[in-house]
């Protein structure tokens, strides 16, 4: 299956922890499509950002229960990928934020 890389990688995850991992371990976190495989994620990151990927770790993030007054609902569940890049490489997109 050869999907458009922009449909696999949806958006970056920008948190304190992801920023620390980016600086210390050269790892980048992304929100990815729920049905994306590690191989698709690797190919999408390499094609979009022109870097070499060392490893990809994925996790399914359960949506939180939220309430507004007496109404209660659930946020959508999503999939997160943590991508480790080869030594000396970086994604310029993150350097400007």
C-alpha cells in the first residue's frame, strides 16, 4: 500500500517531553493515521523531511473522558509515533518553532 505521506503523518506532537526528547535523543513525535504501520511511518518521514530513520515506535493513545456540566463525552483516541533519526540528522521544521 503506497499512501501519500501527508495522510500518514498528520501533525507533530509538541509537548515539554517531546521537546526534551528531540534535543537529547534525536527523537521526534508525530500524530499518525490510526491504521498506519511502522514501515509506512518510516517511509513517510524519510520522504517528507529527507532524513534517515533509525527506528519507529508506535502507541495507541486512549481518548480521555471529559464532561461539560452534566454532559459527558470522550475525546477521540489517536495513534502516536516516536521516530528516532540517524546520528547528525534533524528535521528543520522543528528548529524554527
